[in-house]
């Protein structure tokens, strides 16, 4: 039992029992998933079970099995994944960059929602800027040529972004509910709270990422002759033969288990509660008027966007991370690995979904996107903004919309 070897820490017996429980749960789920994903996974010779992306290290070189080698050479990892990342980069970089610009630099009035969204956009940007390395890596046949340090940065920022996003979306959801439930709230106090909460989240994410930097992420494989980044879990031959694999995977194991609980499951519950309460509040008949109707529609679109983000990005990846490391920690193999890497890739799509959140929450961002999509240069927008604000027209006034409508048709 792997727990005997890992018994260095306190409560090893309880830990082992917990891991076994995880593994049982996970095996059932995985058996189901593997059957469904069977068509999509790489060809598996009958009777030859893969070890699920672990590599056995012997004096610096890592040996993997045939299934793993095939998946690393497959078009799933060398064509499909980089194409998704190109899409994420092309959409995520400009939209999140624009969000920072609009919410931080252009914004005249600070409000809590803008603080959370600016942090969300910052988290996305910090991940998106490293994506080109990941694209090159996959197109290169999963050959990492940028060194161990850069690989750690990429991995740290990838998971940091994922958990940061979940936490900031939870904050934003609670804040949205708060605005609906208490319209006459003290904004200055809320701003201070939002800043403190944001700083705490960043501190938590930076500190909790430490385990990812503590173990070697790259693996120099023997055949194919490539260096992988994070894709192969390296087990030393000594520990493999002694059936003490857990010693070599305990860093990521504890990281992903703790994060799945604290930075995924708990925020998930908070978000669900916030939206249920918000929907009940919005459903109250004493809220009337066209602006209330508009607010309600935006709130519902926001909820749907967050729901999609969770269904596509956060739930599959966190489920598969827990499954993967629960299996590894108990010395089992994970044959649904193709499925697992795909869910991780889908997780990066959250950087493209967040801009929809900014759009439905921030009026400033919405106006800016509309202006950009109507292909007016930012200088025209600037000039119009200045002239209209000096003329003290409300942004929503009829004159503004109708005159801007004219400029659209002439400039486009
Ligand atoms: C693999 O590549 C490394 C680095 O270029 C080289 O030193 C080594 O000889 C290669 N190994 C094989 C088996 O081709
Ligand atoms: C991977 O990159 C290394 C270092 O640049 C190189 O030596 C090796 O041949 C590459 N492997 C493949 C399969 O291209």
C-alpha cells in the first residue's frame, strides 16, 4: 500500500483511507468515462494496459510505455490542442487586455464589481501571455525546449489562473447578489472590502502554488526523444519497484486535492447559493420598471455564462485532476488520459468566456466593445466621449445614440 511509504506525515492511516475512498469513487467514474471516451482515445493493444502518463526515471532518462508514446505522438496532442490554444490566445489576449484598459485605466468611478473583474482579467492575461510557448511545445511534437524554469512558470500560471478565476467569479457573484439585495449599500466600504479580498485571493494563489514549483515538471524521454512539460509524471525506478509511487507524486497530489476542495468546490457552493438567492430576489414582484427588466435579463445571462464556464472549463478539469491524482496516489493507472488532457485544454477556454461576464456586468466595458465592434477608431470614441461629457449629455440620451448611429453608417 502506497500509504505505508508516505507515512512520513501525520495521520498517514487516515490519509491512506481517504485516498482509498477517493480511488474507489474515482474508479467507478473513470470506468464509465473510459467506456464513453473509448472511441476517442488512442489505439490500445488488447491486453496491454497503459500506465497512464507516468514515466519511470532511470539515471536522468524517463521511460514511458507504448500507449503514452502513442498519445504524445497523436494528432490530438500535436494538432488539436495547439489549435484550441491559438484560439484562446487570439480571443483572450485582446479582450482581457481591453477589459483591464477599460476597467482600470479608463474608468472614472471605482466599484466593487469592476475591482473583481479587473482582477479576473489580470489573472487571465497572466496566463494567456505564456500560451505561445505552449502552442510551440505541442506543434513541436510535445517537445519542450524552453527549460525547466519556463515550464514551471507555465504550469504555475495555468493552474493559478484556473483557481483564481473560480475565486474571483465567486466574489463577483456574491457582489452581484449583494447589489440586488441591498441596492443602497455603502460603496466606499464595499470597495475597500473588494480590494482586501482580492489581495487575499492573490496571496492564497501564490502561496498555494508552491508545490507546483517544488518538483521537476519536465521529463527527458528516451523514446520518442522529446522533453515533456508537465505531461508525464515521473516516478523513480527505486520507488516504482518498491511500490512507493506516492512519494513521487505527493506534491501535485496534495496541491490538486486541496485546491479542488478550497478553490473549486467551496466557491462552487458559494456561487450556487448566491445565484439562487439572486434569482429569488429578482423574481420578487415588487421590482418593476423597464430598468428592472433589463437588470434581470443581464443577471440571467451572467448566470448562464458562469454556468457554461463551469460546465465546460472548471467541472471537467477538476473532476479529471482529482481522478488522475487519486489514481496515481494509489498506484493505479489512468487509461482515460486523452480525455484528461482534453479537459485541461478546455479549462483554458475560461479566458475567452470571462469577457462575456465583463460585457454583461460592466456598462463601460459594454459601451467600449460596442464602439470597437462598430469599427470606430478609439480616437473617434475619445473625441465623442470628451465632447459629449463636456456637453453634459447623459450616455443614454436619445441624441447620443441617434447621432452615433449616423457616424456608424458613414465610417463602416
Ligand atoms: C536525444 O536528444 C539528445 C539531445 O539532443 C541527444 O543528446 C541524445 O543523443 C538523443 N537520444 C537519442 C536516443 O536519439
Ligand atoms: C526535441 O528537442 C531537442 C532539443 O532541441 C532535440 O535535440 C530533439 O531532437 C527534439 N526531438 C524531436 C523528436 O524533434
